[in-house]
C-alpha cells in the first residue's frame, strides 16, 4: 500500500477516535412493532474516556401504540451497577435521538420530566429528547430523582409528531449518572449505548461499541506499519543505489 495512503488512513482513524462516542445500531419501529420490547444496555464514562467499572444500566422500551401522530411506550430503567464493589451511582435520566425529529414529548413515572433539543454532558452534545427524574430545565440532571444501584424505575413516555411517520428510528441512546461514590474525582458521568436487543430478535440486537481508546491504539498500529514498511523499502533500495554510485 502507498505510504501516503497509509498515513491518511491512520489519521482518519485518529479522527474517529477523538470524535463523539460511537453508538450501536438504531431501533426501527412501525405499526408492526406494537407490543415489541427493546432493551438497551449502557456503560459509564466521563468526557469521551474509557468505561468506568461499576457504572452500568439497562433500559427497556415497549412500543404500546401509535395514534394521531403519537408513538407511546412503557419504559423500565434499571441501575445495574454491581453491589459490593465500593462504587455507587444514581441514574438520573436517559436520552436518545429520533428520525424524523419529534415535535414534543411527555412522560410519567420515575422519569416524568422531559426536555427536547437540549445539550447532554460529557461531550455528547445536543440530543433530540431526554427524560429526567427531576425538573431541572436541562438534560444534565440534578436534584434527587432516578434510581440507585440495583433499583428499577418505570413509567410511560410519548413522542409526538405533526403526522405519524410510517417508520420511526430511535438511535444515539445515552444515560446520565449522578451521586457517584467510590470513583476518585468523579461525581457525575454519562453512559453510551453498548448493545441492544428486541423480543423478536430483530434489527437492533447486540452491536457492541468500540471505545475511543481502542480505536486510537489501532490508528497507532497502522502508523507503525506504515513507518516499518517505509524503513524496509529504504533499506532495500539504498544498497542498490550505492552500488551504482
């Protein structure tokens, strides 16, 4: 492979590694999806860094109806952080993007407060909608709402559209952790989707997300290969050039 192409490829990988965190496959819904449940698992991280052991959670969404431009769901959020590891947290909210964009959202239960087109912390950026356990006016969380380790919160949520789309895509799922204990210097964090599955074993099952650090290591490996190839070519060519000098 051409040396310059190797360098360009490596730089592209570095760019991916330093961009916003990647996410798993989207959830695609239509009228035939009513009654289906979708489970999304999350890790925990700070500002695009590697996963923090002891921070994890799981969200299950069940599509319960589509009517008059409104998609309705029941939800169940479980804080799956391990007990006894010295690390504690509270899942204060969750978020995702929609295609097409929603007009508005409402929710009930543990996460009974919503915000649309709001910034999510830890370098994630703007999300289409988030659901929080406390009214704070943002997706960053706050207050005391949500669920602690080993606990589950439930409720319903509705996504409203001017005209009900024939197909709705949910993607870029994130979760918010607060009241974190046992991690030096970390009081809050976010989590990215690591995998998803459906009761029908459909389109969104089990896609793991590579961490930015792994992508960076791969980029460095490509750079090393490129430099090694160039050295070998130089070593092969120079004796021949010297012989004819």
